C-alpha cells in the first residue's frame, strides 16, 4: 500500500517537472527516495535492475533531475558528486574523513546569518541558497 503511494508520488514529481515519465526515471527517483544518505550517480547505476538503463543513461537522468530541482548535488569530498532528494527540509551532513560515513542533521543557523552576510557582501542583494557540510571522525574510526 505504502509502496504504491510512493510510486504515484514519484510519477507526479517527474511529470510535474516537465519530464516524460519513464520506467528508468521512476526507478532512479525511487532509489533516491528510499536511500537514507546521498548517493553518487555510479552507485545508483549499480542498483538499477538489469537492462533498465546503462550508466550513461543514469548519469543523464540524474543531471536532468538536478536541472529540474528534483535532486540536489552535495559535496561530501568523496571524490565525486553525491545527490539527494531536494524537497526535504533544510539539513546538512557530517562526514567521516576516514570511512566516508554520512549522517544528516537539521537545525542549521543559516537563516540567522543571512543579514550579516549581506552586510559583509555589499554587491549582493539577496542570498537564495546555502551549502555547507561538516567533516569529522566517526566513533568506529576513532576507537
Ligand atoms: Zn568513520
Ligand atoms: Zn542529506
Ligand atoms: Zn541549512
């Protein structure tokens, strides 16, 4: 039941963005929605059922989703871009510098910083987005 609802949501999201709904696009969006951490396009391609889409197609789908605002790119210093669903609430990532573990957290103070940022950057009228990630060492790697 729940799965059915999710796939309808994905279908609507893709159609609503102006892209044609295809099996491959649906599957890519589904994989991102069920993932609890950001993924690279290569990781997604590996999880695609055989024959549905090759790696180049998955890369193009991911790029078109980013362009349409369905996915956003995050830089976790994994040596490649990672992506995640863009419609979630504002959150950031703490990344382990040793093993690459990623944990999400919300409650960033960016909104509070906006005014001060504009004061310090007089050429700018508005701030629209922000991106920052945090890097540390996880408990498993620290012990
Ligand atoms: Zn670690
Ligand atoms: Zn995230
Ligand atoms: Zn934030």
